C-alpha cells in the first residue's frame, strides 16, 4: 500500500540536514556576489568619472540603468523561476550578471558600461527573489524567517566586501579590476551551483513529470534520513488566492495602503540616492578616491549589525513608533552630514549611522506590511509595496547627481531630508488597526 507525504510537513518534521545547510550556504553566496556587483558601480563611480572626464551627473544614467535592469529582472526571472524551476533560473541569473560584469571591465565607452549595467541588473534583480524562494522552500517553518533574513543579509555583506576591496585595491587594479573580480567570482560559483544546487522540492512536486519521482524520493530520503515506500505520493498544499490590487483599497485598508506605498516610494528614494552616490559625494567633498568606498562599508556594516536585533525586537514593540523614530533619526543624520564639512571622523560616524536611520526602515517595513494586511492579501500587498519602492530606487539613483552638481555635497545631503519627511507623513496616515478582510480558503492537491 502506497503512502502519501506532504512536502512541507516532511521538511518541518525533520532536523536540518547538511544537505539543507549546503543549499542555504549556496543561496547566501549568490546573495553576497549579487550585493558585490550591485554596488560595484558605486565603488568605481569616482574613478569612472575621472577616467572618462565626466561631470558627476553623467554617472546617473549608468546607475539608473542597473536599477531598471534589476526591476525588470525581478519581475521576469521571478516568473521564469515558477515556470522553469528555481535551479535553472538561479544558474541563468548568476551567469548573466557574472558575464555582464566581467565584460564591463573591458568597456571602452560610458555607453557600453550603461548597456552592460542594464544586462547585469537583469541577472542581479532576478537572482534575489529566486534564491529567497529556494531557501524558504527548503527551510522548516519555525526557522524560515531567520533563514530568509540571513540570506538577504548577503546583499549588504557583499557590498561591504566590495567596499573593502575597492579601498585597498582600487589604486592598484583600477576600476576595471573591480569588475574583473565581480565577474570572474560569480562564474567560478556558477560551476559549483551546477554541481551542488538542487531543484526545489515544491517545484518538483507541483510539476509531476515521471522522471522527477526518483529525484523527489532521493531528496526526501536525504532530508528525512529514511527511505519512503515504493510508489509513495507527494503533495504541496496550495493557497487559492483570488485577490486584486483593488482589494488593497477596500475594507478600511485604503488609508493604510496609501500610507505604506508613500513610505516605500520615498524611503527607497532616500536610501538608493544615499547608497548609490555616497562614494562620489565623499570624493567631491575632498576625500581621496581610494578611501571613498569606505563610506559604503560603514553604511552596510551598520545595516547588517542592526538587522538581526531589529528582526528580534519587532514582534515585541510598536512598529509604527519604531519607524517614526528611525525617520526622525534619518532626518537628523542628513542634517548633520550637510553641516559636517570635511570633519571626516564625524562624516563616517554619521554615514554609518545612516545604515540604521535611512536603511533600517527596510527591515521594519516588511514586518509592518505583514501585520497591516490579512493573510490572503499579504503577497499582493508586499509585491505592490516593493514595486513602488523600486520606482523610488530609480528616482533616487537618477537624481543624486543633479543635487550634487547644483548644491554640492551639502545640498546633496540636505536633499535627503525631503523624501524622509514625506515618508514620515505617509506613516502618520496609516490606520492603527486596519479592518480585516476575509481570508481565502486553502486547497491541497
């Protein structure tokens, strides 16, 4: 007599195996290299400006092209991950941003750099949601939040490593050398992924092809530590969700949705304007080009250090009050930077603090969306909020150079205050306790 197994129950009921730890590690490595390559243009921006004789504003289209590519990559490769599988999509994304980043090292014009950054952005933006999905699907429910947060921290960790490398090696290997490292390393990891990265059990089970039964049984045996009886069947419960964007504006949710969209849009304007342009602004202030990347290192280090404590305390405190405190802190930091001149110790302390005061909201916002909407609407609410955030990222990356050219470093830092104030206003219009919307039923197959 054949037995029936639920894949999530099997994973939740077993101890974490070395096989699962290997998957999480590979996902984390992909995120690290993704973070390195995402910030590579920020580290090398001052040197590229100098090499091609550009004004600061000329870097804006290159920065924007990468982020536009990331938006399109997240949308298109995320869909491919659901259609073709997590494994081939991750491998394709790493190959795409690795090859495009490597080719950037040999670019002869800024137009070539712009096109290659767009192509790299497709891979970088596409890799993140798919590795998160794979890690989440192999993680037991009780550890899933920690696993996903840790994988996500690979992005700022990669930015830290890139900043340290640029600070030490940029005078030696030049801006091209940074892109060589950022291109060759993912291609080395690519070979490892092709050997060691498995397909998602959830995907294999949903796409019941005859050739996949043996793969499912083999992976289940590794995770559970025992063989399943011959002829066993496997399933993954699915949630039948019939929601639309209009649902985010019904049942008393309209104010909350408008507020959350405003926060995401303008917080990401400030965060990406700050993160993308900081090394260039520090150089324009008078810091030597080889030391400018250390500003990014300071920002991302504080972000990483603060992320875990924030995630731990969030369920225990009022998320709205925490966000309000962070926005006020971010506004104070921006004002301090605008008036810090060339007092470099103060500049770096404030820049590091911005990792919490401007970037820390990213951790709180995801939690706040989950709390503000009923279960059936959370995926739709999160997806649209992040989409608005990405629009903000494009605006921030595109506008930083204009503020630097017209207002100098002080004007640039002062400009950060405006989106932070607007985001704070968005926070104040959110309903304290949005009305619930009936949840959709769950259907198992």
